């Protein structure tokens, strides 16, 4: 009989194997060594109840008995005071009050002699977050014997920005095409919409901007509002609000007006009526995201008005509905002024002129989502304006979806920058890296950036390592050796990319247009500040962009203590050197090497790091399913190939200025500079309109 | 102990539930009431061995013991005579010889007193087909006790044509975007490529054209050939050859020549060298598919040469490698000549002038994949030229991927047309309905058209019902009541679409450009024969296209016996009436109704049929998983809505000519004609370049 039993087990286990195609993200809910739970008593919203029971059945390997009135020893008790008298009777008002609308409480306690684990909150929404947190504890095999967790989000606005076009192309999308199939909406609600909401709720993301900031005016037609409303209906039970990117010229293109001047009463009236209409479709609509007077988008400046004039007009239309405007500060016009200075110059003077429901949305750095940038000078410079911090999860400048780049260290670097960025912000926006690839992000490790963004927006104090640890355990395995190795790979990955792409403060030296691969030589763009040569300024004397007082003086936009760190080339940290200074090839670095030697060293180190990542991965990959193990190995070898391409192309090019040799005994470039310069790429992803 | 056992079973069964997302197609391999098999003895290629063992483990619920030398009672014996001496010893030469390279034999027999089931073939490829056939028997719960099956394909060429562009858009694609991710090839081999090959092999498809017939010349650059070779490497073990669509102007665009004149020696030489290069990358390359001098594509006529001149040049380059040219006959120039006549006029005179390795590829009908067309007059008219029959699986004219349209009856109608189309053809090409949607085809029932195409190309004698039956059982359930109902839905679906879109021989009255929805009123296209009004010719006298001797006389292109069926409006079958005749509104139909009454009757019947399909589906859907049940219900309600839209828009428009009332008591149109005429559709799928 025993043998028969084990045979059966063996068989069924065989059959239980899912194809690990990555679709389940970090919500895999396969059986783990679970803690002792005897029963479940829950009163919650249907989606929360379904999530918890399904998850526990998978994780524990059996459905928990459901209690309706009683409590037994070891019960998991889940509900708000409003829903469960047993919980109300605990009088947790004092503990719950500070947790607000979204926070939750998880506590081990004794009720009439029975040890129970309580998950509770002030609202159903908070309870859902608590449930996901509790599930995370079990997925990551943490003890639940003596819990006392109070958690509330660091930031009220935790939003994904989709650069998805209505035809399903995704600007800078590297994971297929848009998950939003506008054509079949509203009639057809893909299961994916629900799973997208589940994934976001599980990490605390509470808003989504459905469409590209380069916005089609069509999004505000009733045809598309009806479709957006259908999505909002799917997301609502998960505490996720829908936002839309709007085109500033909409009153002309779809409204039939002659102008979009924000001070024109007819325009203001059009936006008011249109906004009212939006709220008829989506009563809990979040608000508008606007890219105005930037890279060809229309805006208030077309009418001699300011960004404040434009934002305030929309804010007034949204205010009666408690909606907000997220107005992007990513602006730079064609001028002789250092591109890095322009957003500050335009927006700093507007501090205090915005309505209360306008958030100015600022990218983490002053250029454009480079592998490394100093924090944006607007942080701390607009004390009277709430700011949204915009990160890019999609790897436009970090190897697309074929490079393993764990971005939590990049996020942390910005959040930890002084003056505390975190204290200046009301929310975080992440440019989504999600597409309709089965595994959502194209690269299995791309999922970690979606995850890290959400977790950090909820809890600014989490470390990159903590986040990696819990993501690995949920996504792959709790095997300690595996977790340890993969965590080291992840934590090393972003610095490796900086080293093989843009070390020592270099930036924006990638291919023109598609941004794929190295092209430091490129100088044919229609605008100077779209050319790599504009940014690295290499010449026979040296390399780097002098942004000190002797140069563009972008440095003056930072507070004195920060300036002091960077303004002197001799004590400016190496990682920022060529961002702030034009430095002689023979400049002596802190390592004792010359600049040229250090540059070579960094590029070679970057490639070596990827080779180490590859080796480390292949040593542990057999701890997980073949499909993802194989997938990641293939991607790592692409990354290794492209890292060497970056190194060789950049060093050969910069060598034409430094006129100095590569390190003795160093691996030689695979091709000539001419070969790299002649490469061109058809149909690189992320550029289709 | 027993209870514990059952508990465990229950638990594990719980966990075994896949999300039924449609990815597994008809190869689901979940446990069925399986016949008695005691052991497996197999010698086959790795992919065949893996497929069979994985499948049997799932279907039987346990792995079969693997025998290496012995045979036990009830063994499944799988191998070619070359691989297994036990099989060679059976001396099946006489039975195997007629089965050729791809055929297989499945037989119940007794070997040294043991009853065994044998699956064998002349080649590994044939064996793989036999394995898939045997699995189908088990999946569909047929008896395997007394088998004697010999099967060889009806046609040597069974090919999918992908209209996939290199940037992953798909012309007329309604299931997301291309599964071929050219950017990450050759380094990254998506699991999907393997599963695509498995699915094709399981239904006998042995070739795939990777790119759109509106072909980018880039496909022939070494950059893309290397990528195509990587795909060929994945497909090869599954007996699938890779073909490419080529642009006739390639010698100019990528070859740097001044001309693409097929009689120019330099051009011939370029194609020869390029073809040799292709075979260096893909030694078993299948050949070229060409769309020339059609809808703006370049071709030999640009140089005053014939289609034969163009095709023969490519054929000569391919001949040394045993490759073929598939040259499309889908041509129609801007002329006063009836578009339906032009392909025949251009190609019939060329019969006999093509090289031996040129197949002329002819669409099933003379216009363009309409819900119903007469068979193409070239079938039977080019006795000295091998023809490929081209069907469209993607539902460009049959409701995109939101309408349930089972197309086997359409395929059969063409194959059964006289003179036997089937005897005139060397192969079948199906324009793929595959995209990167998780469920491959957008609509779960879209998978049935991929399946039916393959099965019919292998066995021309299968009925639509047989194919539906086996597809339903493999894809959903063997529950007899479910199978019976769903089969009736499928078999009714295509005629329902004809009725609510284009009854009585109407054709090509859909929206301009995107082909979405009804637009019989449309007359603004740059070419007359792109306008619906060109095709229906409705006026106050009547409606229909007179293609008899009194009209365009397209009918003269058909043999006398066929002409006789159609040339007289009084005995022309109703289904073809308005294709061949312009008929008075009061013309008396065979049903006794007037033409106008019949037209109304058909449109109303079409909508009623969809409502019946919806009702029938909802009555049985709970026999299957919630996810697909819900998905199909949503799609059916979209279909019902759009069917009524077609009916109302068309009848209101035609009524402006007939000036006759809708049937007494009939459901009234939801909107005015003006409303329908003003509708326009942004971002309809399938049109992005």
C-alpha cells in the first residue's frame, strides 16, 4: 500500500509540473514547507478571499478548513473590524488608526485561549494588501509564530506609466506589445487584465496610466473611454485606479476648437466637460498625465503660456472629482543651453504657482534614464510643489530585455541621494516594462524591476538585497544556496552594465533612435543634444562634459553641500567624474590609474562581471525548472556578447582621441572600429509607432 | 491509510489544475479513460520519444514501464524497421513501401504470443506522424484493440504562410503580433518555437513560410538568414522545412544592381549566388514564395517579362538544391476587366511554360478569401502546372478573431468543387491565424482552423464533422453531450457568417482598408475594384454582379458543366445567385420568396443562428474550465452584437434601392443607416505595417 502511495505521489507530482513560462510572476503559490495553520476564518472582499484561499491551498498543499463562527488553535483570522465582530472586539483602534486607508496589521495573538494569526486593516483595500503580505511571509518561508507587523505605504501615489499606444505598439517596449487590447475592449476582458491587477496589488501599486505620454487624442473619445472604463472595472477591486495620458491639443483635434490656449474660456470649458464625461465612465478616475512642450508634444507654451497655466487648467477641471494632474518636467528645447539644466530652469521659477492637485513628475536624473545619473536638481528645489519621482523600468538604456539588470540599486541610489529625494516626493511613477510576452517582461529578471518598484514605493526603507531575496524566493526557489548566488548576481548586475556601457559618468552614447548598442561616434542627429558626441565631448585633450562653473555650470542647480562633492575633479567620485568634468586622458584617478587606464579597466571589468554572472547562474540553474534555466542562460550569453561589443566599440572609438594602447595582455576587440560604426539595426524593438 | 491516500490524491489533483489559457492547443495530454497498455518499447528520434513518453504519462496518469529488449502482453511497440530488429523481423516491406517518406502504419498484432500495438514507418519523420496519430486515438478515447491503420499524406506540400513582418506586425493578424521575435534571434530560442513545431507536426504540416508575401528585402540579408537558420534548426526535428517570401526587387534593394529583370544575366547570377548562400545557412531550405506584380509589389512585368520568366529564374537558382518556387496567381491590375477574371487571363496562357519546380499558388476563390466564393477557375485550367491551393485561416473577412467561424466546411466546399480541385493540386497553403496571444489564435475556436487545415492537407477525405469531433475531444472534453453540441455549433458557424455578412452570393462589402464590419455603401477607394459598390452593384432594378455572357462573362472561364449550373438565374443555386447575376428585387427565389424577402430572411437567419450558438454554448460550457468557458461566452456576445450590426447596416442600405419594407414583425435596426455609415474605426488590428 505504501509503495502504491508513493508511486501515486510520484505520478501526480509529475503531472503537477506546470510549464514554468513565467506567466505566474512571483505569485506562483506552489507547495512550500509551510508553517502550522489549522484553519481559516475570513470575511473579506471576494477577490481577497479567492486570492487567499487559492494561494494557501497551493502553498500548504491542502485547502484549510473554513471556520464560520468558531476559532480553533492555530487559526488564521482575516477581516476588518467592520466585517468581523471577533476582530472588532479586539479594539485595535489605536493600532489601526495610523495605518490609514491602505495600511494593514498582522499579529500573532491569543483569543479566548486560542493562538491565532490575525490579518486586519481599516479597509478592504488595506486587508487585501495585508493578505498579500502574509502570503509573502509563507512563500518566503518566514516564521509566522510571533508576528507583530504594522505596515502603511510610504507614498500615497504608486503608479505604473504604460508607454502603450492604442494600436498596441509600446514605445520603448521590449516584451512584445501592449497587454491592453483596445480593439476587443470593452466586450472582451482578457484574464491577463485580472492577473495584471493581482500582481500590482500584491506589491502595493495603486494606479496605472494606460497609455503613452506621447498621447493619442483618441483616448478621450467616448469610444476609448468606454474601453478604459472596462479596464477600470477589472482593476477597481484590487485598489488600482486608472489614469490617462492626454494630448494637450485635444480640444482642437477631437474638440473641434481653434485653439488649445489654457487661458481661453472655451478651452477651459471643453476640458471641464470632457473631464466630467471621463468621470461618468470612471467614477474613481485618478487623473491626467501630461507630456507638454517636450519632444514635439503640444503644450501651453504654444500659446505663450507657462506649464503652470496648462497644468492648472486641467487641475481645475479635475478638482471637483478629486482627480490629480501629473505634469512631466521632462522638457528640453533646442538651445545652446546644457540639456541637463533646462528642466530646472523652466520649472524652478514655477514653484508655488501650481494648484494643490498638480504633481510635477520628475525623472530620477536630469538627462534621460541613463544607467547612472546624478539625482535630478529639481528634487529639493521646489519645496512648494509635490513631486512625482519617475523611474524607468523598461530598459531603454540598459540593454532592452536581453540584459539582466536589477534596478533596485539604481532606485535606491536616487532615493538615498541628498537632499533626501524621498522627502520631496508624493509618489513614484514607474515606466512599465510589461508587454504581452507570456512572461510579461521578456526577461525573467525584468519581473524583479516591476516587483522592486512596487515594494520600494510602498516601503522606502527596503534594501535592494531584501527585495531581491523575497523576489527570488517567490519567483524561483527558497533553496538557500540558490537564493544567495542569484542575489549576488542581481546586486552586481546594474554596476556591471554601467561599467560596460557608460563608466565614470559617461552617458547617452548609445545608438541613435532605437538606442540599441554603442554609438559614441554618432553625430548626425537633427539636434545637437541627441548626439552622443554632445555628451561625451571626447577630444585629444580628454573626455567628459564640463558642467562646473568653467563649463555649463549645471552644478549650480544643486545645493552647496552637493556641489562641494562634485565640483572639484580631483575629489569628485570616479562614478560621476565625466558627468561633471572634462578630464585629461592622463588625469590621475583615485585608483592610481590614469583616466584612460581606468576607462579601459572599467569596460573590461564590466564584461568580466557578465562572464561571472553567466558562470554563477549556470552553477545553480539546475535548482529550478529547465525552461527558465535555459531561457536565462541564453539571455546571459547574449548579454555577454553585447557587453563585449560595447567595450570594444567604445574603447576603439575613444582610443582615437587618447591615442593610448589598450591594457597589456587585454582581450583584443573582435572587430575594427569601422566594423562597429557600420553596423545598423533594422526593426529594433520599441520604436514602432 | 486509505483516507490519507485519497486526501493526498484530492490535494495533488487540485494542484495539477493548469490555468487553461489555451497555450497547449489540442496537445493537452491530461488524463483520460485510457485503453490497456502495459509497457512501452520505443526506438525513435529524441523529440518523438519525448513527445510520446510525456504524452502517455499525462494521458494514462502514470509513466509506462520502458522495455529495452523484451515484449510483454499489451506492449506499445514504436520504431522503424531500421531502428528495431523486432520490427524489421515482421517484414512489413510490402505494407510500408506505399507509405513513402511520411506515411505510417499502426497495427494490432501478435508477436511470439504477445498482443502488442505497433507504430512504425519507413522514416523517423513518418514515425513521428504515427506517434501523433496514435496519441490522437487515445486523446479521443478510441479503441486500440484491433488497429490496422495505414496513412500517407494526400499532398506532399502542407504549408503555413505567415503574413508576419520583420517588425512583428502581422498583416491581417488578429491574435496579437508575430510569434517570430527576429530581434532576439538567433541567440534566444523561445520555447514557443518548439511548441509551434510540435503543433504543426501533430497535424502533418511540413512547411512554414516565415514572412509576409509583401516581403521586406531584408529577409535575404545575412543578418536575417542567420536568424531564419536558427528557426529552421528548431523545426527540423519535427519534419518542418522553412520557406521564405522574397521581394522580386531584392537584387536592386539589397544587391545594389540597377535592375531586377529576370532575363538579365547579372540578375540571374545574383539570385543564384543568393540562393546558394541561403542553402549554406539552411541546407534543407524549402524554397521561395513570391507575390509579384500584385497590389504594388514589384515583378517581372516591370521589365516587360512574364510571370513565367520571373518564376523560372528563381526556379533555376533553386533547382540544384531541390528547392521550389511558389508563385502566387493573386494578381489583378487596375483595369475595366472584372477583377474575378484577371488571374485566369494572366496565368492560363502560361500553362506549360513554368519550370518543373514551380508551383503556381491559387487562392480558393477568384476574388479574395470571402465567406463564400466559387472555386477559382484556374483549378483544372492549368493541367501542365502543379498548383498550390491557398486558403486563409486568419479571418480577414470572417469576423477577425472575435467571431467563431469553423472553416473546414469552407475548405471542403472548395476541395469538393468540380472539376475536382483536389486532383489539380500538389499542396495546400494556409495563411496562418497564429499570433503571440497566449492562446495562439485569439479565439479558442480559431485553433480549430489551424487544426482542420493540417488534417485536411494530410487526408483530403476527412469530413468537417470528423475533424471537429477529434479537435473538440482533444481541446476541451470527451463528454459526448458536450462534443455533440459544440460540433453542431462549429458546423453551423460558417454558414451563419455567410448569412449575416454576405448571403446569396454577395461579396466584398466590408469596411475599406481594415475590412472590419459592413460598408456596402463605400465608394471612395482609389480603385474601383476595391469598392463594395463595385461588387454588389445594387440599383433600383436589383442587385448582384452579372458575370454571365450578358455581363463580364467571368463564367466562360469555367468548364461547360459548371457553367450550366450557374449561368441561368432561374436555376442557379441561391448561394451563388448574386455572384453571377444582377437580379431584380422581385425575382422569385426557389424558396418562393422574392429576392428582397430572401435577402432579409438570410440576414435575420444569420443573427438568429449566432443567438442559437450562444445559447447552445452557455448550456454546455460548464463541462469545461471556467477560463475558456467565460472567454468564449464573451466572444460570442461580441459576435452576436456584430452580426446584428452587419444585418442592420446592410439591409438599411440595400433597402434604399429595393424600397421595400423589412419583414413584418422583424426586430428593428438599432440605429439609422446614417449612424452606421458614419462609424469609423481607429487602430483596427491587422493593418499596422
